């Protein structure tokens, strides 16, 4: 089973421009993510970026990176271009990791990968239990509703992804932006137009559900903070510097 891990990245983030190159313990956020991905030991790891500065940083820190177009509407489109450019043959599974989550847990990535192989799922993602009730109302925290409750031994289907919850919180979890697709599903996904639902909610995974592509969800034991704001960066920097 041949797996590729790809990390889409760009400097033009709306809320925190330049975030992939912000440093923690002397290393950029993007390079921290690369090191985690390499440590997971599931396959080759590449950063797909539209900025030469990111490419240089990753390579200077021992990682692999490839330059992609700056016209992409989503990270999925970016990683597909990278695969084409890399001319990788016979790829079975592709893992799409967020470049702004240096605290992502390696065991959670491995668990998702294991579930994909075991169930022959077309597309999978991660979600964690919501322990802080305030997050249900937080629009920046993406939620996923699953058919059954999320447990370590299960890989239930996602019914919907949303930013806000109206009332019922049964089987609703904190969605983590990590995806694993079989190669044919990824190919199909990027050939589809953005759905209205996807554009309205700014959630690219809705393109899959709107086109009847099932997404299975694996339980993540850890819920990493993504770096979206300067406050997030300061919080993560504290955690990581304390740990080291």
C-alpha cells in the first residue's frame, strides 16, 4: 500500500498572513508539521506551496517541497497539482495534512490511515470529542455530525459538516482538517465544481458529501489548536516551548 503525505501551504492566510514561517523553538510552523509527518512513517512527505519562501524554508530544514500555482481555491486542488508535478506512480492513499497544526498527534494520523486500509474507505478524516461546550457556538470551530457515536474501534460515516449548531448536539464532534483519500476519489473530487454548500460555508469537504462521496470519521484522541490568529500562535508557542 503506497501512501503519500502532502501538506498544502501558502503565505496569504486571511487572518494571519505569513503564518507558515512563524517560528517556534527556532523552527517554522510548516517545518514542525513536516517533521511530525515524517515521524509518522507512513510514506513520502511533501509540502505543496505557492510561495518560494515556504519551499526554501522546508528544504533548508531537511524537508521536501514543490511549488504549485497560486490560483487554487482549496488545499485539495493544490495537493493534486503537486502529485501531478511529482509524477508519483501507483499511489494508493493520499493524506492531506494542515500546515498550521504543529501539535497534530502522530498516533491519530496513523489511526486514520489504519482505518482507511482496514475498511477500504474512499475518504476519511479525523474528529475529537468536544469537551468545552462553548465550542458548539464558535463558528471558527468546524463540527462534524456522524451516523453513529465516535469510538476508538469505529469509523462511522459523516452526515454533515457545519460551523454552528442549532440545538441537538448528539453525535457532533470537533472536526480536524486532516484527510485521507484513495487516489481515485481525490481525482474525482478535484474534477467536480465547487458546490453552493461548500462556497456558502467555506468548507471544501462539503463538495464530497454533495456529490455522494462518503467520508468516514476516525476518533482523534487529541484536538490540536490550529494557528489562525496571533492569539493561537502565542498559545501554541507557549505549549511547545514548555514541552521542549
